């Protein structure tokens, strides 16, 4: 056995900022060296940020990544850290892969080992995911060898992302190669339950390969994706030796006793042709029918804490990485805008958030007072801008009523929100939730406007649960509860007509709506499956039809953080023009509104 001190640098790169990311690699490498590390590993595509999407097909971007890698190697040596072995994810041009050598002709998702100012090893990702939010086969060429490099007398297998699966050839080959350590660089995004599933999978794999696994994950937000970190070093026995923080940068340093290389005086780099795995197990867990009720998940405090951290991280990083220091929210006095306002304050600081109340003739006194009370408790800037003058001006030019009049009000609020955002250079936050986006219960160019939608993947019942959880956290810390109780307990209403409430506009309660949307969208349950859970067929049919008729709205929605196994957008790519619904077109509407026309 021999000793190897391994460091995992769980960092938050900015996509496209190769110079800034390189500086972070140097900074964290310096920290690792000061703590006596022999080897420090950075996440998948740490040098470029991820996912690169079609940016990976731009020749100048690939060239900048390759040049940045060489510069990092040289800078490490110049700073006196040449003896430290550094593993870093980057985008490679494929020139060293035995291809035609043309820059960007075969870009690859790669990991490089840096030592003494040089790139001493490169390994390319083999299993390119093509599901959910990932479409790496569109951009990258696939690696065909498992690279095993000697680091201080230990055979270390270099594995990237989905290559660390039971049914992936690199993992099976690593198990056969009798390595001393598997170094796994990944960029695994968060969704509810994923961290537990990821840790369970890594624990299974350590036993199968017979060597410890050191897995380093990205942290931070990138558009719709949020990465939760949770890097880990796990023994073959299943014991977790070290685990990284959730939703925060971290550096894990662990001293490992590892098997010596099989030929320590001989070949220091092996490229092992990939074999074929002899078994396949599902990567993703299937949720049971019991999991379809969001309240059953939302009742777990740890789950709510993770969800809140994910939403805060996604909002903070979307703003910061796109150059915004402040945000503006349309605060109606309802539950969704209340939670978004508190999220924004947690993410950006209360002093950097402006909440605007935009009452109409139909706005209730309690909505106006609840909005004011929330801002008093949180300390965010509060403004009141009535919309009636705008509505009256529109009606003087274009007399409308019913749904058209409701939408004029919503669009007047959207106009004012975007005006403040433009004038004051603030990020406008949308307040819609997954239930509303699912069934089209929102207005294009009205309450659907915004630059980022923190709740777009959060069902309505979970919004309530998050508000209660956040209030509970405030009580525990002897701080004011940010969300007034009346906002949580009162019946939701768009307040676009006298006496209007959501229960009159939707075919079922939010509990039932969320059960259908979660089952149909996230678990791909069919109509009959949903009916077997005890929901009336007429309700299932109406909600499914509302979902399918609202795709054109979702296509125009702002991005927002993914927290479920399947979010709207890149996770679920459906046509807009689509006449198919499982039960056929229905003549039944609840009530006379067609919400999809808003």
C-alpha cells in the first residue's frame, strides 16, 4: 500500500470565462498544495463551464479552452506548484485523439492531468448523455479508451460524468484494470432526490470496482441548471470518507491508503481499450405512485432546505453571472410573488430587491396590506404604482371585456415591471409556478414577463410548503417570519374580476392539479394510470388537455431553476402544433374561459 493525499476542488465556474475559471483553478490548487495534497481534481468542464451546448462547436471557443489549459499548466509551474498533479475538465479539440487533427473537427469533453508545467495525460468522455437537458452527442466525439495514469505510484483511472455507471464501458474497464483509485469528474445537476441517488450509485460502484472513488462535482447555477456539489470520497466498503458541502464551494482533502501500481517502475500511462459491460441497471430511480403527491415530499425538512438552497443558488448565479446586482418583483400580496420576493432577498440581499405593488380596481385591501407587511419584515424596497390609469387609457382606445380585460390588467403590470427593470438595470423576476405554467394559467406578455422565473419548476403546493418552511427557519433564528400568515392561508386569486378565486377557474384543487401534473410530466404516467390513482376521468382529461394546449406559452417563458426529475423546457421537448391528446379533444371547459388563449 502507498499513501496518496487527494483533494477535490468543488468550484463554481462561469461558462465561457476561461480566463476567470483558470484563475480559480490556480487559486484552489494553491490551497490544496498548502494542505499537502499530492493530487487535486476539478470538476467536468471546469475550465470552460458547463454545459457548453453548441458553444462547443465554435472553433474559437475550443481553441481558447486548449490554450487556457496549457497556460494553467505553465502558471502552476511558475507559481512553484509543478510537483502537484492537477486533474481538470476542459474542452479538447481532438487533435491528440488520433483523428484528423483539425481544430474543433472533433471536440471532446475531456480531463487533463497537469504536472511540471505539462499536460501528462488526457482522457475523453465515452458515454455522451442524450437525455433530459443533455445532448452531448450533438457536439462531442466519444472517447474510446480508459486512461490510467500513475500518480505517486498509484494507478488512477480517469472517468468523466456518465462513464461512472454500471452499464458504461469505462466503469467496467476500470473494474478489470485493477486500478488503485477511480477519479471521477462530473457535472451532475440537482433535482429532488438526486443527491441520494448519486451517492447510492457511487457506493455500489466502489464495491464493484474494488477501489475508492473520488468524485468531484460542480456547484452553482447555469441558466436552468443548478449544481449542488456534494463531492465525495468513498471506500470500497461503502464508507464515505469525505463529503462536500451542498450548494457551496468546498475543498475536500483526504489521505488515502491505496494499492501500489501493478508495475510502478514501468509504464506510467495506459490507454486501455474499452470493453463491453455485461449488465445494465437503470441510472435514474422510478418514483412510486405514493411520490406523486407533492405534500409527501414537501413534508421532509431536509428536502425543503435543499429545494430552497437550489432556488436561491439558481437565482443568485443567474443574476451575478449575467451582470445583475439587483432584482425587481411584482408583489401582488399572493403566495407566489411573496415567496419569490423572499427568495430574491436571500439570494441578492434585501437591499438589492425592489418589490412593486400594482393595484387595480379589483385588488383587495388584504392583498395591498399583505404586500406592504412582507416588505416591512424583509426590508426590501417597496413601491406602489396603480395600474388603473394605464387600463383606462387602453379601454379608451380598445374597448374589451371578460378575458381580454383581465389580460390588459396583467399586461399593464408587465409593462411597468419591465420599465423599472430597464430604467434601473434590475433583473425582472417572474413569479409563475409549475402548476400555472403547466395548465396555462398565466398571461403572455403579462404576468409571464421576466428575465428569470425562480418558481417555474415548483408546483403550487410546494410553494406553500416552502413559505411555511422559510417562516419556520426564521422563528428558529428568532427573526421575523418573512411571509405573513394571511398570505399562506388565504385562497389564491388573480383579482382580475370582482370576487374571483382560482378554485373557480381551475378544474380541481391545487393538490389534485399538482398530482396530475407531477404524474403526467415528471413520471410520464398515462391517462389511465392517473385515473387509477382515484382522480375523476373528466378532471384528468381536462388537465391533460390544458397542459398540451399551453405549450406555446411555455416556449416563451423565462428560464428558471430545474428542481424536478423533469422540468419544462429542454427536459420536455414537445411540439406546439399538436392535435393529439390521449382521450381525444374535449368539448368540456372549466369554466367558460379557455385559459390557453391568455
